[in-house]
C-alpha cells in the first residue's frame, strides 16, 4: 500500500508514504526485505529524477539509505544491488551537483555511502561518476548544524572500515577536530552521540589533535550516553558501540575498559525493545 502511495499526485501523501517506508526500514531486516520484494525500490529511485518537493526528496533519499544498511553498519547486499541497478547512484551524484540545498547534498552523499558500503560492485559504479569529497568536507564547516553533522555522517560512512577511501578523504581537504567539539560539548545528547561516533571513525584522518586523544573523547562520550535518561539516546549509543565493535583493533578493548560492557548487559533488560536489540547486538560483537 505504501509503495503505491509513492506515485500519488498528492505531495502530502508522497511525503507520508516515503517517511513511513524510511521508518519501517531502519535497522529492520524483515521490512527491508519486504519493501524490496514488493517492488518498492524502483518507484523510490524514479522519484529522485522527478520534480518532487524538497521534503519528499529528503524522505526518499532517507529511505534509500535506510534500506541499504542495518544495525551496526551491516550492509544489506541485496537491497544495495537493487538500488544501484535502478540507477540511484548516478541520480544521487547528479542531484548533489544540481541542487542548491545543502541538506539535500549531504543526505544524498550519505545515501551514496550507504549504497556502496562494503559493496565492491557498487563502489565501481560510483568510481565512474564525477564524485569527490571536496564539497562534502566544505559542508562540514557549514554554520547550519544539521548540514554539518550530516556531512560528518556521510564522511564517516564512506570511511567506515575502508582505508583506501580514508586516503581519498584526506586528499579532499582538511578535517579539523575542532569542528566537532561544538557537538561533543552540546546540550543535545543526539548531537553528542553522532559526533562521538564520527570522531572515532575519522580520528586518523583528522588534524588538530592526536588520534588517540580524539578516539578516547569519543569513547567516553558514548559510554556516558549509555546512562542517558532517554531511551532513544541509549539506543543510539548502543548501536554506535555495536558499529565500533567490529572496526579496527583496540576499540572493543577500550570500550570494555571504560565499563561499556557492564552497562550494555544491564540494558538487555530495558523495557524498550529497540534498546534491548541494540544492546544485544553490541554485546554480541
């Protein structure tokens, strides 16, 4: 039903359908598979080429990203392949070059990062497009906090367990640790959690501070957020820790040292299902 509504002539209905599909897709393998098998990919990709409103476009881009990866940055290979085969990578790159909306640019870049994450064939498709990291790094310094964090999220996803891409990012421009401090020191725990994950992944390509110090700050922040009064923040922190647990050597040990494991185990009995599943994933890794 939601897939059919994507092709409605009503902008409001298109938006509601795309947002609902995005919500269903987030970290839920059953729904990610069902949307693909029900033919949901091609209508979403087609909407990238239509003159949709910016909010519909952002919702569609978010859905394509959500369909491509699961909890703990686990790639959903069949979905990634279907989305790429539909022409999404080319459309998203073109969108980045044609739009003046900075948020659309960074969200498009994030979707590309998700579609190509640990997918060699899709990375080859991207390699044939005129895509670089220069503009994305420039947007990292945007005064708009959502754009800046969005650029950081895209760069982090591209860099995740990908040394060659990290080297390409370095060539694209200077990523200063100072830029992330405003988010790490923020009163907004969601900003803290996202920035903490980003600095840990990007630590080795950052300037302005030793990478060990940067990673330590990020790990301490995520550990503190596991004790948040908000279940959404506990889920965010647990999911980020799960993603970190299968990156480079030393990070899991550091997380254990600060006491993250004890807190994750206690969250296995949380009344919130998403908190329990994120904590279980983190403990499993």
